[in-house]
C-alpha cells in the first residue's frame, strides 16, 4: 500500500539554472509528502535563451550531417556542467556523456537525443535531493504502434515506485517494446507527471511552472485578468481545446481516470494558491457564473443552402463523407431547415479548396454554396452556468452593446459552454466585453 504521496512535476523554466534548482529543492523539502519528482530538461534562463531540448535536437541534426559529436554536444554539456558546478555537487556526468556519444555513433534516434535533457537533469536533481533516480525507460512504455501503453506502464511503474519511497523520474519519454526511446509530443513532461501520479496512487499531482495557474482570460487581451482558483477537468478540456495553454492537453487523462486532482503552482511564487483542477464540480462551488473565456481565430464556414434539404435522406452523411475523404474534421455544424454551415479550421482547406468545392457541389447539388473565411470562435466556459438562467442573454448583450455581430451560436447539452462565432477583427474586443460582463461586473457587486 502507498502512503499519502504527492507527485511534483517541475517545468523547464523551474529548472533552468542552479538558482532555480535551489527553489525547487526548497519546495520539495517543505512538504514530506512530495516524494515523486518529475523534471523537464532545463528551459530558458532569459527570453532569447535556448531550451536544452532544442539544443539536443540541434545536436542531433548536426551529428547526422557529419559533425563531430563532442563539438555538437558542447552547448548541452555546458548547461549541465554549469548547474552541477554552481550547486557545488561532487557528482559528474562524464560517463553519461561518453555513453550518449557512443549511442549517437551507433545510430540512436532523434527521440533518444531529445530525451537526454530530461534524463541528465533527472540524474542531477536526484543527486541534489538525495532521491533515487528511476529511468523513465524502465517504467513508461509504448506499444509497437508507438501509442502510450497505460496498462503495462501502470503495472511496471507502480511496482517500481512501491519499492522506492522517494524518486526522481525524468519526464517526456519512455521505451518502445524493442527498448528504443520514444518521446511524447513537446511539453510532454506534464503527461509523464500525470502517469507517475496515477501509478503511485498519489493524493495530488502538483505541476510547478512559471505562472500562478490559469487565468480567466488571456492576459495579452484582458488587462490583469483574475486567476482561476478551482476548475473541473471538463471545463479545462473545453478551455484548452480552445487555446488556453499552460498544461499539455493530454496531461489530464491519466489522473482524471484515477480521480487525482492537479494543482498548478508557481515555482517563483510558491505561496500563491495556483489553480486546483478537480474531477467534479460537486465540492467545487463556482466563484463566478463563468470560469474562463478562450478562443481561436482562423476558422472557415462552408455554407450550403438547398430547398427541402431536411427531407433528403442521407444528405448530411454524404456531405460529411466528402469532408472526411479530404481529411477535414468539422468543429461545429449549426443547421437550419434548408441550410447547413460547417465550421472547419481554415488551414485544413489549404491546397484543396477547389477540389472540395467541386465534390461537395456534385454530392449536395446545392442552391447556394459558399466558403466564408475569417471566423473566430470564442468559448465561454463555466460549470456555474448549468441551469442558471440568463447566461446566454448576458453573452449576447455584451456582444451586441459592443456592436459585434454574432455569426454562429452553439451550446452543448452539458451546459458547460457557450460558443459564439464572430468576425476575426472583433476577437479581442469580444473577449474583453465578455470578461467585463461576467467578472468585472460581479467583482463590483461582491
Ligand atoms: N523538454 C521537453 C520540451 O521542451 C518536454 C517538456 O519540457 O515537457 O518540450
């Protein structure tokens, strides 16, 4: 059986140099339950610095085009040796560097190269903390198709952690069935943290980064937006799908299935509460009617009109089939009696507009056909709006007072979000007026 344990994941900026390492150690040592640590590779120390992961990709490219490994690896080595020196550690990574050189010469793949950032950083952090180092390749697995294998991972990693009371497990990678290294997509250490939390049966997954959690709206659009204290997994899915990033979008799945909350925390302001992501709204009363506003530009609407469309059997199916054949995935599909609009990501139309138009016209024989570009979608998300009356009215009123025309409306049956489509030129203004309507006005009332 596991005791109460927390998994703590630290992002690249939290481990960018020795000064940051010290903050990380203080955070870990402040709570005896923080027993499993998942590090990223050292990130940027200043805005135009290069992340170690990117240095490793560069090193790989340079060596496959014939450059000497030692020379290509030098910038990576300098980063790690600098950290070791400044922390005053007596350890050395010399043997590891030799092994990596040998692996490169023996044709190790690009993912292997990239993963060495987390691997080496994990060794340093384990030494610094006095924790055991557990190579992620020994406990995190992919299947032969390259998909993450949750069952095997859970069993193997769970067994390792059961015997290891305090460990550092590097983020971002695992092993293929043949033992070769594979990484997750960029930012994937967040996913590793979630996997480790599930395998350890942790009580909490703390994800330490350089911001104090999620904000209600994008701070580049709204001036000093309020932070989100508590958000549910479902709300977060809606918001991150619509572009609100902080956490890797797959990271919630392992912990969500195990009912483990995630706390987003700031390494540079550890006393800030951050954002707590919880499995259900039951014990999480909403502070405001809405939890967050997010959005994206670059959508197009394929608009089809045809008399008596609703009585033509199989019409939608045929149309969707054409879209699928062109690799296009509809985001939304508002319909009327004789009209249907399909909202798609504009980039999916690149290079195939004419062919697609021709095919859709053949299949649908529409009275009117048009592709309209320049649509932005805004999602207003909140568990507080469930069964609350007047939320949609307020969204529409805010937009109408700001003279913004709504081109599409969509509300899911879960009543968790309202999505509106507007002209791209109104995007920023729309987010600001919705924020004012729901957050600023409620703040003044409180
Ligand atoms: N170091 C990897 C990246 O830069 C993974 C991570 O930091 O989560 O994408």
